[in-house]
């Protein structure tokens, strides 16, 4: 679906930096890319069992967005359905991964996989459903077969 090449990472430390930077609201706004979202989420799932990702990710991202001057409203900022779709995709990827055990190997594998593509949620959702206000505010079930 997407032809954009993802920005790959070089070290586990770079992945940890994004995860901890999200938690601490210590990243510049420009660093919060699609790849950074996936890096931080993978990091949280793999190395931070003290954080209930399903329950806490929304608050973490909203707080980060606000810390860099962003707005979380009906048209921008945190998107509940997209976030939880990618969490499910990352979990699926990790359960199937047979490569290296380092964060960077897993993250780069994810970024090169279907689950790491920016448009991956559109395999399950129509554009209208995915980009609706309802889907931004709360999780909505996929509407494609």
C-alpha cells in the first residue's frame, strides 16, 4: 500500500531514547514521527512491563503532544483507534518474529513489515471510518472484511 521507505534505527539505545522520551515528554516535536511512535510502543511492550500499554498509551501520547504545543481534539493529536490498531499489529509482529532479540532488530523488522507501514490500519478500516471523530476519540471496530 505505502511506498515510503521507513527510517531504520541503528542501536537499541536509540529505541530506548524514544520510549523514555515519550514517557518523560523529553523529545522535540519533530522527533515524534511514525517510526518514533512504533519505536516507543515496541519499547514499552518489550522493556516496560510496569506500564500497562493498553490502558496508559493514550495518556502518554496526549501528554507528550501537549508538552510540545500540540492539541488533542477531534481533528488532530492523539487517535485512539489508530494507536490501538498499531499496538495489536506490533504484538502480532513480535509473536511471529524469528530474527534477532535486540530492540533495534525487532523494530527494524517491524518497520519493514506490513504491520509497520503507515497505512496498515487501512487494511481493516475504510478511510471514512478510520478518520472519523468517533475513531479518534475511542476505539472503533474495523469495518472492512
